[in-house]
C-alpha cells in the first residue's frame, strides 16, 4: 500500500483539507482556500438555502 | 454578466474584472514552442501569455516563470495547466483582495463556458481602485 505524497493544506474558509490553494495553486499558500469558498468569496456563487427546510 | 456582455443599471457604472481585463493579451496554442511564444509576447510588451484552443477556451497560462523555461519545450509541457479563472462580473475590490492575498500578478478572466475575455493585471486593478476613491 502506498501513501499519498500530496501536502495537505487547510482551507481558510471552511477548514477542509485541500491539496492546493484554488486561487494561486501554489504549495504552502498562507491563505489557502478551496474552490467553493473562493467562489463564494468572489461572489461567483452563493450558498444555497437548505434544500428541505421545515 | 458571466458572458462578459455590457450591463446596465446603477451598479453598471462600477468597473468589474471583465472591464479592466486586457483583451490584447498574447495567446498561443498547445503545439507551439515556448521560445516562439516568449519572443512574440516580449515583442508586444508582455511577460505572460494565455494558452487557448481555436474557440479561445483557456487551457493554460504562461506567467514569466513559465516563459523563462526551455525555449524548445512545447507549450503543453511548459504551461501551467487549468489555471484558476475568474468571471467578468467579479468586483474589482474582491479581485484585488484575492490577488494581493495570493500574490497573483495577473489572473485570466473567462466567460462561464471558459472562453478568454482577457488577462487582468493586479497593477490595473490597484490603479482603478485608487481612482474610484
């Protein structure tokens, strides 16, 4: 069994582990951000309301 | 707005990423040689080029770091593949924030179907923001 060698970064928005920053794609980015959080930060997309609210 | 078309209304007077993106950015194809593209870009005063297909869909980006590679190398090997792209309607304030935070000197602006609108330079955004104050 082989182990992945990708360095994991944490998204500054949601804290999820990501392989590389979606904005600059540079390793060890101090402001690493995932694609979802980046899209929301730039208002390219909006968080949808809960699909089955009460 | 995502197609980079003109907008109207009170908010339309504020420039956005698509308005400031340089439409004259040099482009190249995957099968060209890096040296040829670099000299073409330099001749036009650029240190970046965008790799596109015949429909201007963005495949990759060549910033100065990539352009300084082996001139005999094919673009498909030298380019930064699948770069992060941004939509034309993103506000300058948000673009500048992201570009400064991530030390991006430029960022490709594309329509939602991936076609190149232009290359946005951080210096242009900073100058426009200063002017808006």
